[in-house]
C-alpha cells in the first residue's frame, strides 16, 4: 500500500530536488542516510519519512536521481531526472 502511495509522491520529491538550489546541489542525506519527518526534503515535498524513503528508492531505480559521489551524501538529479522534472513543471 505505501509503495503505491509513494509512487504518487515521487513527483513531489523529484520537483523538490529540481527546485532545491540554483546550482542543482540537491539535498543532503547525512552520513547514516536515514530520512526523518523533519528532513528538509520531507518538509518541502510534504512527505512522511517512510513516503520519502520509498520515493527516493523509486527515483533511484528509475535513474532519475543519484547520490553524488564520492561521499554519496547528496541527492542530485540525473540528466534524465532533469528532463522529466522540466516536463512535470510545465504541466
């Protein structure tokens, strides 16, 4: 059930990352990589921690976002993710 709901929320999460910073840095995930209800991305996208975790996993699977290397502490858009977010924003 949660996964279906989070598939709906992936758009909000993707657009929040897209609109996050002019330089496209995205959002930090911290050293433990655990999302909470007060994580900035959860607050901006209005998702619970669980919805956010599922949405991020879905977006990674679809290759719309990735964790920036070498630390892997930042979530950023891929080129495909940028294209999809641009289309979503114009809808």
